[in-house]
C-alpha cells in the first residue's frame, strides 16, 4: 500500500486536541444564531479570513472569541460529537481531549454544563469505535488561585475526566506558577500534562518535568535547543505531543519542511503527531500526518513508530494499551 493510504488507515491515538479548537466556523455561526449571541463577523468566510496568525497569542485571542457561542450542555455535546466523527473517520481509536473550563465559567456557564455535555459525547463515541476521555486544562495566563477554584468546581465530576493540563499563553507564565495546584492534582491521582516548549524555552520543559511532575509534554519542540533535556526526555520515555500544522500556522517553524519531528524521532524520543486546534490550523489528524510526511520526507518506518508512540504515550489502561500496540 502507498504511504498516504497507510497513514490514513493506520489506527492511532490523538493525545493533543483542544475541543474548543475543533469548533468550525459553520458551527460557530449555527450556535451564535441558536443562542442569540452576537459575533463581530458577517459571514463564515469573513471569520475564516481572520485565521491568519503570527504567534500563539494572535491565535488565542480569536480562539477565545469563537468559544463565546457555547452556552448550553447540548452546545458542548454538538461540538465534541462533530470532532469525534472526524476522529473516527481518521482511524483515531483513542483520544484524550483537552477542555478549558475557565473560558466558559468566566462567562457564567457552569462546570456541570461543560463537563456533562462533553462527557456524554465521549460515551456515545464508543458506538463509533472511539475510546474518548477528557483532560481539564488550567489557563496559565490566569492565577493559580483561579486554578484551585476551578479544580474545586470540577471535583464533584471527578469520574468524568482523567487528568489535568496547562495551556494558553506560555511566555511569562512558567510552570512553577502552578506548582501547588499540580501537587494537589497529583495527590488526587489525576494524570498530569502541560504545554511547554511551544514558544517557551527548554527551562519551561525542565520545570514541567521536575516541578509539576508531568507525565507528558505538550509540544516540547524547543527541547532540541538543550542536549541534556533531549537526553532526559529519551531516557525517561516522556512523550512529546507534537502538532505540526499548529506549529506551522503559529509561525514556530517558517515551513513544514523545517519542522524538527524527524530530529525528535531520530533522537529516540516518544514523539507523536496531533492536531491541537484543527478548525483553526487547517487540518485534523490525517491532514497532519499526510502533510508532515509529504513535507519532511518521513517514511513507513516513521509511520509505525508514530502510531506505536501514540499508544505508548496514552493514558489508556494497561490491558487496552497492549491490545492497541
Ligand atoms: C493552544 Cl496551540 C495552543 N497553545 C497553548 N494553548 C492553547 N490552547 C488552545 N490551543
Ligand atoms: Zn495545545
């Protein structure tokens, strides 16, 4: 079989997807109308034209504006269900979905509304052969105190998410800022991940590992600047959830051909390919695989390695992980 056919057909796990980043312009307009929310764009086309980013912050501003149409439990269900159908079509059989509750609770939407809507879609995804779980992310541009309040609001729904993460504006908000709340989450038995080394320096990846004690690093592509860090990531088999089209659209690399995914794999790291915010960055899982392989010249052996890494890096229970591998 051809390489593109193999990439599309191979079973894979997605470990880095923000559900609010799967909200397509068409659904933004549909929900705006349904909920009577005003948005400062006249049409789907006009909104899509605004998706020209220069860095992480220029994206986040429009991403948070897009999420403002989400009000009811059914809105969160519809958003997650649309993503899960695309995941199933891309042969994603396991997905660990980030959500940003503070983006919604700050607008008066309750934690229950958010989590129940998303979780019901995850349960229903089993009928499509997709094993889906949720990871609650704290917004790092807000305070640690706000993160503690968010955790408190989420604890009655503890059985509906498997872990916590850290996302939003990286520069100026190092992992250390969240040391206490991550320690509490660790004591609660939650899985721990954090965005680090997307735009930020290797020091942020070190801090995510040694201060927050995360099990995976989201992005982590800046780690290649620090040989000692590369050795640590390889030795401890710390997965990096890399998002090539995201890195391209946020100008982390000037061209997809310049992406360092091959360097990460060749160094023996547990690197994976993921979509991040597919509605904003121009593609879901298979788009990321196909475009990255075409641009960087990766081959079949890399495809098998990336699929195996995705299951190794997942938080699926040990028995399911063995079956996937
Ligand atoms: C994000 Cl690409 C990226 N980086 C950091 N935080 C995020 N939230 C949604 N997408
Ligand atoms: Zn991300």
